[in-house]
C-alpha cells in the first residue's frame, strides 16, 4: 500500500505531493513500482496535527482520486475518518476506506461502508492525532488492541459489512510508546481477529529513529525495509509504505524464501 499524502504538513514528506499534479504523478509512479493499493490522504495524522475542515480535505483528495482512477488499475484507498469525505472518494473511484479511528470518529462511517460495499481497514488509535502521544498508557497493549479489533469487527458485521472486506491495523505510533510498538510487532498473531488480514505501517516512523539513534529521515529507510521483511515472515499481510520500490523488492525476496518452507 503506497502512501500518498496530499497535505502540506505530513511528517514524512513535508508537503512534497501537496499539489494535485505532483500527487497524481507520484501515484502513477507508485503503481508502476508495483504498489497493490494507493492510499490517498488529505489530513495529516502525525502526532500533534490539527484537524482539517471537511471542505478542505475534499478539495485536496477528490481531484487526485478522480485522475488517478483514470490512469492506474490498482485499487485506491481513501485515508479519512470523515464519512462524507469517504463517500465522495468512493464516488470518485476509491474502493477502500482506511480510517485511523477504526470507525469510531464518525458514527456514519460504518453505515457508509456497508451501503457502498467498500473494503474497510479498522485501525487502532488511542486519543486523537493531536493528543495521542501525550503519555499513552495500557495495562496490556496487545490484549487491549485485540479486544478493540473484536469489538469493532462485531459492530461492522452487525451493520452487514462483508467480513471478507475487513482488515485490521494496530496503528503503530498512534498513541503508543516505543515499547508498545515493539510489543505489538513482536506479537502480531495475538492481535489477528477472525483470520482477517493485518495491515502494518512502520514506514519512516519516529520509533525507528529512536532505535537507530539518528534523527535523519533518510536513515529510516533501511531499517524500515528490513522490518517489512521480518513482519512478512511473521504473518503481516499488507504494508503501508512511502518507499514502494524498495519495500516491494524486499518482499519479493522474502516471499521467495517463504515459498520454499511450504
């Protein structure tokens, strides 16, 4: 899943793809680099980020989705927690909703997913992007997130969302300390719910900088790619990444080895 931030303030690319033209070009490139999904987002969810008005979020993402849909064959995801933004994105050509609130942020989100028969990624986040890194606490981070997944899955199924269209994301870095992140990544199978796919986003995240002891964004690429390979071997199914080519190549090598184990 290639990350396409149509924002001026994302932590990873600093507004590099904020204009529609640059965003579309980047999306086409990611598809050519073998991204299986392009995830378009118009609201930064970095720690401390302020909310974006619905009209502004729509202005950012809809032209990009419309033009990408005409140029690439891969599925397009909308990264939003607003049901009306998701609706407009689906009408423009998106087929998957990636909601950092897991369906809790907007009470109309789950009914919309059911109505449109879209795929849905249920992500876990403690707090909001503005507050999530202010002393996150858990008694048992793995068990609490596993319980959250089961609860949201039950809500989704109760609204007639197709269970085969649901995936789960533990939300690495979203209301978690370094230790919380490491515990979750070490115990992925404990959080898998109903045998549905696990989505993991570790690309360029700050916990990598803490581990390697470098503040430079460029230094996060190699450990992120290495972690992608490790997590694939540990059972992760979908990888949300900024650097598509490098991660795809790593996954090809990893899968070639894993196939020999069967």
